[in-house]
C-alpha cells in the first residue's frame, strides 16, 4: 500500500483486517500444535484436560520426548542427513556459482535453466524419479556384472542424494548472488602480488563469500531437516524425524508429537532469526 496516497478509513480498516487475518492463518496452526504439547491428555486434540509437562519430562507412565528413543533416534538420523546434504550443497554450490558467474561457454543459459528444474518439480515426483533411476542402475549392474551398490537402494545415502539434487540449486543461487557483487580486481591484485589463481580465490574471494556460505548452509540444513515429500520416496529402514512423525500420526499418537514439533519450531526459528540478524549486521557494517 502506498502511504503517500490518501486512503479512506474503510480501506485502511480493511487492509489492517486483511493483514491480521493473514497472520492468524499463518501462525494459528503452529500455536495450536505448541499449546497441545502441554495438554494433560493421551490424545493431541481437544478437549483440554489441564496443563502438564509429562510429554517433555516423562511421568505418570507417559513417555516424554526426551525419553522416547525412537523419536530421538530419528532426530539423530535427520541431523546426519542434514549435515551431509549441507556440506555437499556448499561444496558443489560454490563450484557451480563460480561456473555460472565466471565461466563463458556455449549453452550456459540452458544449463542454468536446467539447474532450476528440481525447484519446480514436485518433491514426490522428484523422489519417485530418483528412486526409479537408482533402482534401474542398481538392478542392471547387479544382473549383468554382479556389482552390488547398496547406496542406490532405498536408505540414507539415497535420501541424501535426493535432497541434494534440489537443495544444491538453492545454495548455488545464494552463493552466486554474493559472488556477483565481488570486485574481480581484488583477485587480480592478489595475483600481481605473487598469489596463484587458486591462492587468490582462497585468501580473497572465499572470505568475501563467508556470509553467503553461512546463509546457504543454514538454509540447506533447514530444508533438509524438514523435507518430507522427497524423503518419503527414498527412505529405508532408518527413518528421519519427518517420516517418523508421519508414521506415528497415521497410526495414532500422543501429545509427544506436539512436544517434538514445538521444540523443532523453536530451534528452526532460532536459526532463522540468527541468520536474519547476522545478515542485518553485515549490511550495517557496509
């Protein structure tokens, strides 16, 4: 809304009401999930039967989140997957950023467009496609040459590859946006002073990219940790936390799921706000 243009009271009221309803729609489900983490009931739903911390601490025969080995194990699995995806995305994303911003070659625009495809393909379709491709390759190598490649079977390696296939694109875009602002003459000055091309990149360019690398790393970690659609198609016996939560909700669960959801929301919000304030501080320094 343009504040310089006079607006009627009706329009201002309607606009404010729209903003209010939008945020209610956005945050009401999250608030409800968080509130029912403290419900003194065996079911994560109405009616409200009083306040309790049992779903965090465990008592009265109830198993709280910190004592549920299955959920804690799934959190550890998600953490391992997210770290692996983040490291791969940062390494390959940085190389992709240099390729897209520095290199000149035929078909570059086509390659860049193809890199964006995983972002617009539905996660379920992406997961099914990766699963079918990996299974076809694994079965073909096993039948013809007797080579067994377990990482192409449903399991954590395939989950990591599946998530990496689209998260690396986001990391590439974040890092490339920062690299685009870099003054190339700084690298040239470093080479004039005796540094090699790789040395100039390592000592001059990479430090400049650190804010983007941190941002891309946080985004990659969060997107991997909460991913469900693609992961569901590729998961094996070790289920990440999103798949574990889905299974428990489908089969019937207690408010321990709400407790886990609340903790995850707090951790994710903390990481997100930390990244926001870090970027703001970086801009203020400039």
